[in-house]
């Protein structure tokens, strides 16, 4: 269900849709006249944001190693091939919002031209194509309007610290009483970092944990979307890590003991990327999802969608029943067993340390490789800041 119409935006939206419709028509007519197929892409691609010569650029990712500057590639296509003019997005939010309104067709045409004319390799490769190693990979979306995370949405993540009997009983009860998903908001700007950026463990917080998750990127505004229709509202998928502070808050003051702001809200605690794969190139995540996470050489997590308590589509239905989802919002599907706080996999709790490197992978999308560093002790303050964990949990 689309959100309520806003008359203040009506004229702007009508003009935008009219321009998009004309662009799509002209491009499709041109393709037909030239005897070219622009309905499908010659190769699957991903999209991301990269720093090229010091400037963030929206780009296509081909073969996970070639970065194509969309704006420059489009100008070349319009000039050399006399394609109709379609303005390209300047950031990822714009690309996502206009993907189905002319941008997707033009990206297909760019890929078809590059592949069909053998421009990806050799001396004839255009200067708007870069090797991945030549550019800096930024967060693909700078920045999502909101990030919704599903808490404890994998059966293997239910009661990771209990005995085998306690874990089995907790999962049995959860299967019988699934209820509705539990969602929480994750910060965006400040928390979102890209591939090879650093996770910063806040000063004195020594229980920093990892959670690999599939991020579903919303493609069009939605409210009260039903689970069977949810996939229609998705643009694509990315890899995310829900970094968590398990140290909690000190005793005293407000009696609330569970503090999600402390647990999830620190800077750098929402790695995302390295890019986004449009949904048409990934398929149904509830059929082919496999997400894994390593810390150094040790694999910590591995899971498939069969372990999920609520499907991704049910999570979207629940989230959209509370707030409108907009293009570029990210919905994370939750994580599996194997987190640092759990004891069921390794027999003891184990948290991140400065100098370690996290690698989070989702098959068919890519790998986030994030180094971990520690924060220096801050100066000043009046005693109202979050204290080190050791001051109230000495062990």
C-alpha cells in the first residue's frame, strides 16, 4: 500500500514522473529502431558508491572488480551512440528512487554497450572504468533514512548462553509462539561505514560483538505492505554487520536494565556494503540466502534462511505497519547463532579486540572486510558520559 498522497508534493511528483515516462519511451523507441534489446542486461551488475579522484561517485560494479562511473558512462553513450538524454543519479538514494523510472533501462543499455563492444578489457577500455583497487569503496547508501533491525530472528540465536536443554526448550517455545517480529532502529549517519573503514570500540567498552545480516534495501515507498507483496517493494540486497555493545548500562538511576541505545547506537556500529545487488540479479533470499562471518581465521557464524523465525517478507510487513518505508531505507533480517556473547558454539564468550578483522559474507552479494580499532580515552566530562564496563562489571 502506497503512503497517503501529499498535495504539496503532487505537482513535483507529476513532473518527475512525466519526465521519467518520456525518457523511458524515447529510450525504448530508440532501442527498437536500432534493433537492440534493452529489456535485459548482458551481464548482472551491482551498484555502489566509490571515491574517485577524491569525489564520491555512483557506479556500476561488473564482475566484482570493474567500477563504472555511471554519469560519465552515460554521457559517452548519449554522445557516441546518440541515445536519448536521461539524467543520471548523483547519489545512491536518487538511483534507488528512480531505478524503475528510466534509470534501470539506461543502466542496462550502458552494460550492453560495454559488453557488446568489448570495452571492459584491453586498450580500448574507456577511462571511466576503474579497477576496484584503484578506488575507495564507500558505504553504498550515504545515508539511509532509517535502518530497521530484526532482533533474535534466527532460532540458533535464541538463548545462546543456556544449557543444551535450555536452548532446545527456548526454541521449542519460540516455534509454538512466534508472535510478531521484534524490530529496533539503528542509527544511520555516523554508524554506517563502508568496506575497509574501521569499527571503533568505544573507550572502556570491552564487550563488542558481531552479527552478520542481510540488508534489504527498500525501492519504493510503502505502508501496510502484506508479506506476499513485500518483495515488490525491495530494490536490492547488501551485506550488513550489526555491531553490538553487550556491556549494558551501569546500575542506579533509571531502573531500565536493557538499553538498546547503548547496545546498538555507537558510531561505526553499522557497516554496510560493499555494494548493493539489484533484486533481479539475486533471486529470492528466502530460498538462497547463506550468510557467514569470520573474525580473523575463525568462522563464527553460518546460517541460511531456513533458520529464520520470521521471513524477511514478514519483517517488512510488520515494519511497514508501524512506519512508512521509503526508498533507500534498509531492513536487516537478523542474525544467527555464533555471536560473541553466546557460549553454545565456542563454549565461552568471546568479544572483539583491537587489531582484529571481521569478514562478513553473503553468497551472491559480496564480502565486507572491516578492521577493528580501539578508541583513546576521552578528556573532560562531568561524569554523565557512558562509563567503562569494568567500573560496574569487574569480571
